[in-house]
């Protein structure tokens, strides 16, 4: 990811076809699609050999990063080899992406409030196009690009693999030459902050430990290096008791130390 300074303000951008310069790890993941849940994965994304989807829903990675105290970042429209592809977006499609994400996180237990994550849309620059205006592209706000009279509050299709009306509108605008800007979607899961009062309803026990979130399928995941795995039932039981153990063990140790000093 690159930066450019314009009038004292630093703007980020990615270069089309260039690799990111870092690999996926415990806190960074790359996805080339926008399928947040299993029901959003289209039928053509199916592996007939193993009779399973050929792509994993983004929800698994988001859930795993929420269940990691340090959080993490998911980059959409970047392939596993870290190569930048980008997605053409308009303000309606941006609304759709943000609404799909929030709709999914509202199905988590406990639900995920808005302050736990941020969604950024980083412009993708085509350096091979001599007429491409990098400065204009990085400053442009796609959320304010009113190129259609469609009401902004028109309902989107959130839980289906079928194309939404905004996808069809996007295709028409692109074919008409109205759109040519592409973006990387960056979903940042913020690190757990026990001192943040907004976490009062989520914090576990007197130690204000971070909660374990179950996803929309009532499953919980964790990060292992650059991969995701599901917590076992035994691990979930151990994690449920850990805040109490962390709080009471030091107290018990102090009591025992005091007792032996009296002997």
C-alpha cells in the first residue's frame, strides 16, 4: 500500500496488479470476493471433487479476528498471492457492502457494535494509464458520487447470492463510462480495549476480558498464524472459565503466601 501527500494530508492507495508487500498472518487476511456468509456464496463457486464451496465465507475470518485480542485486518479484492485487483464501486454498492457486514455482525452472539470495527475504501490506481489522475482519484469520495436518481435508502438484498439492484445499476453505469474507479475494501477489527466504556456490555468478569463471539452459524473461530480454525467444545468451556481463574488465582496465591508467612 502506497501513500501520497496532498496539501499536507496523507492519502493511501494501492496499485493495480502490484503485490501488497506483506503476506497474510495472524492479523492480516486477503479475500478476492464479497461473500460474507455461506448463503451469499453463489452455486458456481463449488468444488465438485470435494463437494464443498470453493471459497470460504468472510465471516469465519472476521469472527476469528474478533476472538483474537489484537484484532486484525481483512483486505477484500486482493487475491491470496497478495496481488491487488480492486473492485469498481459506487455509493450504492458501498452502502450495500456496509449493510451486509452489519447485518451479519448483528447475528453474532454477542452482537458486534459499530465501534469494534472500521470499513475503509482504498482507491486502486492504474499506473499504466497515462491519463490517470492519481491525485483526483485518492481525494475523491465515492460515497458522495450522486450519478443516479435512485433513493439512497432503497433496500438492498443482504442474505442472498443473487445480484442486488445496485449490482445491476453498477454494471449500467460502468458500461456507460460513468465509473472507472476501483477500490480495495479494508475491514479493520479493532484490538480489544477493556478500558473503553463502550465495551461495558461485552466485557467478561471483573478482569473485563474480551468475549468469545459465536458467528451467524453459532460457531466460534480463532486465528492460527495465517489460517482460521474452529474452537473445540472443550476450548470454549475452558475460555468461559478463564476470566474467573485469571481474577481469583492471584488472590488465592496472595492468601496462601500470607498463610505460610505466618507459620
